[in-house]
C-alpha cells in the first residue's frame, strides 16, 4: 500500500483524469521513483494542464503510480494555454538538470543515511551502496565538480570509472 502525505488529500483525483504529456522529452527512472514511493510515500503532486489533462511536471511519478497499481493521484491543475504548458514542462525538466551536486556533502549525507538504517540502508533515496563506494574511493582533495550524468552513465560498466573533470580512475565491478 502506497502512503500519500496527508496534506495531499484535497488534491486527490482518479488517475485517469491525467495523462503523460506526449511531447515530454525526459526519460526518468520510473523504478527508482516507485521504490522511493514504496519507502517514503508520495509527497509531491503532479502539475497538469486543466484543458488537456496533460502532466507538465511529474510524468514519471504518474508512471510509477500506474506501475504500483494506484487508482488515485494528487494533482495541481493549471489553467494555461498550450505554449505556456510546454514552457512549464521544459522548465521543470531543465531546471532539475541544472542543479550542481556538492559531492562532498552528498557523500556525508549518504554515509549518515546508510548508518541510520542498517536494514534499508540507502533504499528509497535513489542512490545505492555502489554509488557510495565510488564516492568513498574518490580523492577528496581532487575537484568534485564532474558531470553527474556522465558519472551515472558509467555506473553500470564493468571497467573503472573515470572522473571527467580530473581523469581520476576508480572502481570497476569486482
């Protein structure tokens, strides 16, 4: 059973009232979102265009809820035209991508989260112990401003991981 944060109760709608935006260029990790929902519950509504029912923000939350066989979804409806709707969708996608991750702070937080709950560890955070191990293996005196997306792409490889900023190699599946 998926828990919805109590403050979302007034926003709940049948899930069939919304649908994914057909022009959304993002491909999110629906499995990671579903895992987060199972562990943390649902705490964010989707944002949808009132006239079309298209989701402008939260397309992958919607997909995760469908995957989890949910019949309800929290929705904030916006009365905007199609052009504004697309701008909102694109801005939501892009502004998340523009975030810069402080890997030192992230590593510290992941270490803390991993230690706080030995049973679940990092499950539900979107990170895993392999990622944490790779962060531990980095030289902390080296620059940590490498491309997070490039790092994530290399995660599944069997060879060593190369930091695009400094060239440091680390890891590789054992």
